[in-house]
């Protein structure tokens, strides 16, 4: 039994939570966004969750930031990139809805 997955499943069934309506993508991730997500999953999979350390891992991989194209990752750049990507995804969802 996985209590975390059970909790997520229960939340998904709870239709009184309108914020969950935006949990789907209005567009597919592009290649750079997918590369960032995969790299972050690898880094965080080692148990590292500090943004500064995650940014160091991205810099070590030579990964280009999806929005700015920069490669000099630090915690601030990581936060700005994630915020920009999230804003673009929110905009796509607002324009196209789920699964566009």
C-alpha cells in the first residue's frame, strides 16, 4: 500500500478542488523542456532537492535552459526558467484546454 499514491488518487476524485483542473497540459513539452525535466528527475532521483544543487547538476550536464538558452545554471535561473515554462503551459491550457 502506497499512502502517497492513495492520497493523490483520492484528490483526483475530489471534484470540489477546482485547482486540480489545471493539472493537464494544453500543449506538449518541447525538446528542451523534456530534456530539463529528465535531467531534473535524474538529479532529484539521487535525493538532491536543493535548487542550488540541482542547478549545479544541470550546469555539469551542459544543459541549455529552455527559455533563455543559458547554460550558467544557478538557483535563480532555475526558478525563473521553471516559472516561465509554467506560465507558457498555463497560457496554452487557457487557450486550448486539456490535451490540445
